[in-house]
């Protein structure tokens, strides 16, 4: 089962970039743009790790750190543009496991997440990043998709949807899970998004889009990516 991460970041582009990167690494991501959203997600989900920005539109992320530490020992990494040494020390003393100053590289963030999880005794399963079947090859780490050796251009949303299916290849992923993981929890009722984007993926990846062999529909439930070769 994938580890659950609460990502609290009000910058839309950075939030999307981090969420996509974490999804590719195999994490389940709950993304929040405000303290209110983060509190709601924390109350309704079991979290394995928290990434917390400080400058949020409805308050300071430090207040959420205190609340989370009252009921959870999940690793918490602060991600902030603030360079104040005193505040950094204060937050680490208050229970933060690490403090990254923006801008930071994705590789550094992922490495620090792995360290924080190891310190809690959490064993990380290797993320599924490669897929090959029926002439289609997917390399999630390289963000590269080919069909019969030719490069296939996917939009960011198409790639995120395919990546989510690759990580569960051979298994059914429900409509709600796909919508939540790719678009966010506020989109779980927008099933027309899936019909549109699955149609676009089939047009690009299937030999006969009207008779798919890779991107399969499980009526009334969700979608399944065929088992890899």
C-alpha cells in the first residue's frame, strides 16, 4: 500500500509540481492550499508524512504543526521561503523533523522524506516507474512515453493520469481514487474528466482506440491498465 502524504502549499504551481512528483514516486497525495483544507484532510485521513508550508492564506502553518503533534507522530517537513534561523530552530523544537528553505530540488526533498520515514521505522517499497505492454513503454522517472519506439507527447494531466494507472497496473482504480489523486479531492464527482482524458490517452496509445487493450474500463467502478509484459 502506498504511503499517504499531506501536502500543504498555497502556491498552485508548486503544489501541482510537488504533487505530480510525489505521485510518480508512488505516494498517495492529499493536497491542501490552506489551513482549513489541511485540517479537514488531516481529520479524515491516516497520514504517513506531512509537507507543510508556513505562509498560508488563512494563517501560519506553524499552528497546524502544533495541532498535528498533539495526535500524530508522522514525520513533518516544513517547506518555506522564510530564512529566519530562530523560527527554524523553534519549529524543529516544536516537533518538525526537518526544514527546507525554498527553492529546493525535488531530489533533495525526496531524500529528506526518505530519511524522515526511516527514522520512524517506515520501510519504503520501490516505486513502480516502468511499464511496457503492447508496444507502449512508459518511464515515469524520465517522463517519457513511446509507442512502437516513437515518442508520444502527453499533456501534464494525461501523464499524471497514466502515471497513476501505471503504479497500479493490473488492478482496478476507482473513479473517485483517480479523480482525487490526479485532480484533487474536490473533483471526486467530476467523472466526465475521466471519460475525456481516458479517451485522449486511448487515441494516443491504443492501436484501435474504440477497442482498447491497455486502458480498460471496469463499468461502474473505474479503470484498469492491463498487466505489463
